[in-house]
């Protein structure tokens, strides 16, 4: 494997700027994944199905924005679109921070506006992210780069979530969350400084043909459509799990806000481990085994949530915390694997559009997962209390059981992943 010092200086500067910028920009992601937005909406008085719908709305907005933004990027430049996205996301987090000053109805409306703005901003930013990084990162350094990138910003996320646990109590007032969201807004503003330092090494020219032709070129690229199909299916039954975890912990297990935030902290800690180990595993062994391991890991983690009452040797909080840690590890490892495989199947032409189509699939799957589970809970089709193997479970457990079963059934979809069906060789171990 090539050593970092052997990479061209301009590329090294671009990679350092990308990592530093994401360390500031990650906090809005951490707030969503770690349950801070969920707890804040709960403090604003929103009911459970509305909370899950609003959280899902962020991903849906991101998915909706990415393809039009990528098409725009081919005309005005990747970095310009990324900057517009950052402005919208920063405004969205500011709106969330301010929403706590208003009565319940107005606060919910402003929170909704903030989530929509943040989702749209993230969509614009992400639509050009992979295309911007593609010419900067050497092919034999991709796994390590994405592992290092995500290790770094998740480490920052852990420190932030630790701060959040100190600020929050069992049932925290609105202003405690407002302080945290104000800090996130400032961090997003700071990301601009580093983003401007990332070189745009490939300036895509406006396409001479239409959108449909360009989209067809992307979708016909070998392995691209089948890989995207697998990502959509696996995310549909895994990506909504953190919200279900948080609601289960808060409303069934009756954890305090600080303890629920600690569970989110453990997801982030697990992510750090996954990013640190996953990147090197991909570069050493290829993506085939990593894909299979992540798929099985998702199913096992979700199923283990259902037997928490049977593990009498461990306190419930310790057991649930361990599962949050494991889930974060699997999510992070799969994320690095997805990113590495995306760069491998991304066509040479229309890279912004190719990255945007993938991001649309990714975030639409995330959003639909939340919407579907929220609808099931709102319609009351799931029993609020039921028993399995002597364990008393809730409607949230029903959702986790359904997801675990579907993940197992979906193991056949691994054949859609080019890295799994083609023969891959480990990279050389020198260096």
C-alpha cells in the first residue's frame, strides 16, 4: 500500500482540509444519530409518530435535493453548490436553536422549517462531495482515507456527545438543547474555512446532452445500478433503528435524557471503532468479506435487542449500551465499504450526478424507513405489549423484529454487489 507521504502535496492538502472541515460539519449528523434532535422534539411536546416523521423528513429532503443539485454542479461548479448547501444547513440548525423560544405549535413549525433547510442543505453538500473527493484520493488509499475521515469526525462527535450528557439531565429543559444546537450552528459556520481549501481538481463541463441521457449513462455503468439497489434495500431495514432505539430507551425503559444521550455517545464510539478497523480491512482484504460481515452484523444486533430481559447477568443499561456500541461499529464499517465501492463503480463521466444518484438512494431509504415505522406506530397496528420467549416487549420491539427478519431474508441481495460477485484479491501488504 502506498504511504501517505508518497501522495502529491496538492492531494494531501485537499485530504487534510476535507477531514478538518468534516470535524466541524459532523455535529449536525451527530445530533441526529445520537438522539439529540429526538430528545429536543420530545421536550417540545411532539408525539412519537411526529418525532419519527420529522427525523425521517431530514433524510427525505436530502435525497430529493441531491440529483438536481448535482446537475446544477455540472454547470456552475461543485464547490459553489457545496457552499450554497452549507449556507442552508447552517440556517436550518440556527432555526432549530431558536425554536425553543416559542410556544408549542410555533416551536414545532420552526423546528420543521429548520429540519427541512438542514436536509436540503445536506443534499446540496453531499451531491458534490464524492465527485469533489474522487480525483483527490488515490485509488489504493480510499479505504484508509474514508476510515481516517470518519474516525476523526466521530471522535469529535464523541467529545460533543460527552458534553451533551453533562448539559442534559433526566428531563431536560428546552434551553439546554438550545445551547447545544447553537454550538452546532457555530461549528457549521466554521466548516466554510476548510471547505474553501479543498481543490476542485476536475472541473466538469456542462453536459452537451440532456439530463435523461446523462442519467442513463450513470445507471448503465457496470455494477452501479445493482450496487445502488442493495444499498437501498439494506438501509430500508436498518437506518431507522437509532430512532427506534432512542424512543424505546426513553418511553419504555424510562431512561433519562442524559442516559439516552449516553446511548447515542456509544453509537458514535462504536462508529469510531468501525471507521478505524473498516478502512484498513477493506484495503487489506477487499470489500467482499466486509460486506458479508456487516450484513450479518446488522441482523444479529437488531435481534439481540429483543432478548434484553433474558440477559439477567447484565444491568439493562449496560446491555443496551453494548448493543448501541455494536450497532455503531457495524454502521460505520458498512459506510466505509459503501463509499469505497461507490468510487469503484462510479463512471468517469458525470461524477457529480453519479454521486448524487447514490446519495438520493441512500437518503430516500433512510427517510422511508422512518416514515414507514412512524406510520405503523401511529396507526396502532402493532401491539403495545406482547411476549416472546418469556420476554415482555413493546411496539418498538415489533419494529426491530421485523427489521431483523428482513435483514436475514435480504442476504440474497448481496449478489447485487459487484465486489461480492467478482473475485477480489487482497492488496499487497508492503508499507
